[in-house]
């Protein structure tokens, strides 16, 4: 069957369109592969980014179809059209295929989140992040070992900085920021964290600075030494717990520790300061851990509860002050390694072993690669909500948890478990009580009561470091804080 003469030039246009689509899909597809999965993907633990596999397959299909179609079209038109007209028709096809090709690529890739803004890289490159605060939806404070840096969450502009004094580093941060006042500890190299600084987080103004009798056995960066409780700053010293005025630093009370006791960590609500202590007999034996509740207004002891331990502590975290949830791992291999909940009177409730029969709790973000964890205010892959302890979980032989599970704070039983299909990089609770998760390069929302997940929107080309913090801010936007912001990833960036 002969092809009408008027139709033959159309084949040149179509061949040009196919070649254009091949170029568009190759360019966008391989660029995405490089930026989103470091140039390789596939396999159980490293799936290809959403929609990228069909894009790359079609890129080769369009390449071969376009090349074959072009050779046929040129042969069909070589005796009836001048070369310049054939070239013109091919160019028109190439140009006309660009926009449909981009739309086709976007359709195959599906909905996604883009980077809205990012901040400049950390300088000098030797600094690192030790924690962050988000006292309101419009301000984020990232703490580095050399000071505090505040950013506007709407566009990433820097609002203010509070540099650390020469030869001093940020070695502690308060977990809470009542009245938008943050507390940081400062210390010299391999010296105790002996200076408390109070900062107005709305303006960056330093409110007061005070030296304390810090525990000289604690010379590493820690989240455990300071907290804001109502209008009181509570700090741990070597032989006492002290209360200072949150706005003026004035001494309010001093609660001495018992002989042979050391204060390890503190957390608080406006009504109660919680201190975990380790106490040892004078002969160095019979070590016990206990949890004490103090009135932050007066320092008066409200109650005391003994933890189920018999050897020195290895790791202790206050995971929540309301309700009270503590993680304790003692030195004895056969000792307690569990998340423990208490009621408001200090009575022990649930004991949730970190190493379970099916899964291990994997809420602690450890050092990995060239990144270091936030150690003045650690980031945990866990939350406490709806009477549940919610944590990233995974098998014992894996350090990349791909599930989230919830356990009752009353009896420790598992209530639900949800698979995320990728490594849980961040888990946080927003101001509405819902859970936000970043897992496998996708952003999820979880109902804390049931574990039902929503969303799963991919982050396309997001510059993530190995250790990060995730925050939901105003207008549904998310801000991500990287621990290492000097090289491959920015210190802070937003996605929308």
C-alpha cells in the first residue's frame, strides 16, 4: 500500500518528536538517578526512585524507535523534499516534543516534594551540629559546637547568631524552651560543661550567663545537664541539683545529692523536674539507679523511684517527661536494657525490652559514615503519644529499621506495627499530635493511635545527610536539619 505524498513529511515530524522524547527522558532520567540514588538503584535494600524505572526504559525505547523511524522517514522523503525542508521538519519535531516530553516525565514520576530553599554550607567546614530547637513555626535554631544559628522557616534567611566564646564549645542544650528561652552549656576542651547561657530565641539576645559547679567526670557533649521548667532553669552540678531564674539566672534553690550519688540526666514539665541518679556505696559496690521528682519552684522532693538495675549505667535517656518514659541500659549484659514508663507518682508501669523476640527497638540514631549524631540534643526515631511508646523497629541483624511499632505504656504489649518500605531516617511528632516520618526517601504521616499511614510522597533530589532532624512548620512545609552541613548537604533546607 502506497503512502500518500502529503503524509510522508509528517513522518519526519514524528521521528523528530521521538528523538526529542529520547533526549528528554535520558537527560532527566539519568540526572535524577545521579541526584536521587547516587547513580545506582535496584535490589531489596536500594529500590529505584519512584517512577524512574519506566522513564529509563522508555528512554531507550524512544531512542531505538526514533532512530529507526528517522531512517525510514528520510528514505521516504529523499526524492520529494529538499534537504533543507527535511532538516526543518525534523527540527520542528524536536522542538515540539520538548514540552510533551517533560509532561510525560512528570506524569510517570508522579507527585513529589521539591526543595523550596536551602541554606549555605557550614563554614568553617570543621564545625558540626549538636542539636536544634523549633520554638515556633516560623523560627528554627540550629546549634553547632561554635554557637547558635537561627533561620526563618519561610525562606531560610538567617535571623541571628550567638557565637560561642573563644575556645569554648556548646556542650549541652535544654530539651524545652519555655517562654522561647533556650539554655545552652559551654565548656572547654575535655573540661566540664560549667557555664550556663540563657538566650531569648525570638531575638538572639543573651539574657544571662552563669558559672556552675559542673560534674568534672562529664567532659563530653551531653543533652542531660540542663532543662527549662516553667520559669526555672534546672541544672545538674557535681553535688546538687540547682534551680535558677529562667529570665535572670538568680539562684532560687539548691537540692544536694546524697553521698555517693551522681546526677545523670534531667527533664521537666512546668510542675515537675525529673532527675535520674546513680548511687554507689562507699565500697564501690551495690550500684543503684533511681528516678527523683523535684518541685521546680522550690527544689522540694516530690517522690523517688528505684530503677530495676544492679550495675553502673551505660546509657540513660529521658524520652518523655509527660508521661514519664526513661530508657536505661546498664553495664551488666544480663541487666536492664529497656524503655520504662512511670505514672505521675513514680510507680513503675511498663518495661519494654529494647531487644525483643521479633524486633529490636531502634530509636537511637548512631554515628554513621562521616556524620555524627546530635549529641547536645539528640534526635530519636521515637515519640510518646496516645499512651503509647512509638519507635522505629527492625531485626537484630540490621541497623536500618524499616518498620514503626507502638507499645502500650501501661503493660508494654505491642499495639500496632507498620511497614514503611524503606529505612526510617526520621520520626517526629508535630503540633497536632500526628507522626511525620521520613523513610526510604518518602515522607509519611501516621496516625499514632492506629499506625495507619498516609502520603508516601517521595522527596526528589533532597540533599539528606546520614543524621537529620525533621520538623513540620507552617503551611504544611517541612524543614530538615542535617548534622553535617559542610560538604554534600546544606545545614538546613525546606521541602514543599
